[in-house]
C-alpha cells in the first residue's frame, strides 16, 4: 500500500513539475513575443515619424523650388521687357540716325537726274540751266513722299544742308558741283517716282526748260554725311 501511495505522490509531483515547466516555457515564449512586438512597434513608430519628417522636408523643398521658379520667371519677364525696350530704342535710334544722315543708307529707291537743256524752247539762258531752287523742288517733293535719305551728287542731305548757286556751279554742303545733278533717294520707288509725276507737279514744271530723268532702283547706296551737322558743311569743303 505504501508503495502505491508513493507512486501516486511521485506521479503527482512529476505531473505538477511537468506542468510548471511547460507553463514556464510558454510564459517565456509569450514574454519574448510581447518584447518582440514592442520592439517592432517602436521601430515602426520611429519609421513613421521619420517618413512624416521626410515628407515635411520634401514639401518645404517643393515650396522653395516653386518660389525660386516664380522668381526666375519674374526675372526672365523683366529681362524680356528690358530687351524689348532696348530693341525698340535701338530701332528708334537707327531710324533717327538714318533720317539725320549720320549713317549710310541702303535700299530701294529712285534716281533723278537734272541736266541743262541744250535745245531750249526759251531764249532765256537762265531758265535752261539747273539752279538751286530746281534741286530743292525735287528734294522737297521726295522728302514729302517719304524718302528716308537723299543725296545730291553723293553729298548726303541733312536738316541743315545748304544748296546754293555760285556762278555756273551749285554748292552742296560746301562742295562745288556741276550739272548733271544726280539726286538719289531711298524709299518706296513707286511712291517716290509717282510723287514727281503728279499732274502739274515737279516734272511738268520743268517741261521745255531743264531736262529731268527718273528711274526706279532696286538698290541705292547713300553715303553718311561727313562734317558739321549744325552748319551743314562737309569736311571736304
């Protein structure tokens, strides 16, 4: 009997011991899982915080980039406006220089030649030779018709230019010239020539007296005025 009781007690002790060991192992594993879960949670939390911080940095950089692009666009627009203004000023300056005669002029236009009349209908010799007023009539008509530049016997005319008779010669910008007088004008050829051929105009007024010839030209070159623009005298005088 005692042996059986001993075996029963031993069995109970062993069973209890096994249960406790199994329970201890299970608790240990459960604890490890809890610890691992907490570590993973902490790592995940840190990772999320880092992702949020990086997103904030990216948004800040994107805003900075957008601001920079806007400033660059404003600068480019300002530069384009200044370039347009500068181009307009240069164009106006070139136009002013052209009209002032201080730069050479090239382009289509007309060439007008005035000659003394060897077979006049009038016995008045004065009426049959080219005078300063005859040249001025042609020049003024061409300017009114839109000529951008005019020369007389290769003397560029400016606002202060002088054309005057001295005996049998004509002095243009202080330079003596003799007939024939070749007047070149840069501008629309049809308009310029048409202005001279108006009924009762310049050409009709010369009929029977001095001779005048006109010709349209695809290309005409006018020299720049060289001298004192204020005085209208050439440096070659």
